[in-house]
């Protein structure tokens, strides 16, 4: 798949992860010159309140940016929104790098598949960590039980491979 198509899919994936399908509708309705929230409302058929909430969420994640102009006659502000795909992709890659580090931490480097889990579902720990806590859950103090981590380790390794491919493909 060409790099441009991969970037577009990654961008859309990030938007959906942050704001769902409605957020993706909002982003798709914003053209290069920028649009007002009222224009987005007309294009998407979403409520203005929902659109503004989505725009704020998208703005907080660096996906959209705005320009604010004051109408001198009415004193009201008009916000013109536009997509900042460069900043959004940088934020997305940073998020995926953090996720990659977290998954790597969970695998413990991959050399040990002995996992101990809390029966209440509070935590799953590798053998070394479980031993540090005397095989008691750090959250609820319940006795940790041995759980075969082979399947979980393979899932995490698959996730690592997918994230590494994404980060490598976008870098």
C-alpha cells in the first residue's frame, strides 16, 4: 500500500479513535480553506452542540485548529476551523510510540511467559513483579494465581509488530 494511502488510513484511524464516526464526519466536512461550525452543521446534519464538542475534542488532540474573528458590529466571534493533518499525524505517532512502549513493558522483553493474575481482574504481572509483591495483588491484596501467558504474549507481540510497522511507515 502506498505511503500516502497508509497515512490517510492512519489519520482517519486517529480521528475515529479520538472522536468516533461523528468526528470523522466533521473532519471530512472541513475543506482546505476552513469552515464555520454552522457550515459543518449543514454538511453533516449533526447538532451544533455536538459539533462544537467534537471540534473541541479534535482541537485538544491537534487534529483541527481555528481562527477567531470578531464581528465589530455585533461583537460576536466567528470561528473558522481547518484540519492540521501534519500536527495530527505527529500527535498520532507520539501516541502510538507511547502505546508501543507500554506493550513492550507488558511483555517484559518477551523472555518470560509466566504471568500471575489477580482473580478479581485487578492486575496481571510477570513472575518477577509478582514475587516482589509476595504473589499478592498490589490493588486488593488477593492471592495471585498462575496464568499461562503464552497466548497473551503472542497477542502482545502481534500488537508490537503492527505498531512498529505503523511508526516505521510514517517516520
